[in-house]
C-alpha cells in the first residue's frame, strides 16, 4: 500500500513539474511572438501577421493572455469562436 502511495505521489510531482515547465515555456514564446508581431505590423498587413503567428505558434488561451500582458505596441489577441 505504501509503495502505491509513493508511486502516486511521484506521478503527481512529475505532472506538476511538466505543467510549470509548460507555463514558463508559453510565457517565453508569447514574449517572442509579441516582439515579432510588432515588427511584422510595421511592414505588413494585419492578416499577413495573423497568419504568420498561427503558422509559428500553437495558440492557447494561456498564450493569448501572456501575449496581451507583454505586448507594448497595441496588438491584442482574441480567441475566435
């Protein structure tokens, strides 16, 4: 019984570590994407820049939230329904 409990705790710790790692990775990707989007909008259309973001990045709600938090050139992402 103790062995099963330890296994469950180990699996839980691994899951938590993966989630934390993914959140930090999403944050850094969103920061990079924000800078790229600002540069893109200086030279291209909004549609082109949206297409480029969608090609390069897996867009999740967390990504959108992080992108909007760090963006400093007036671009806001919204989830399409």
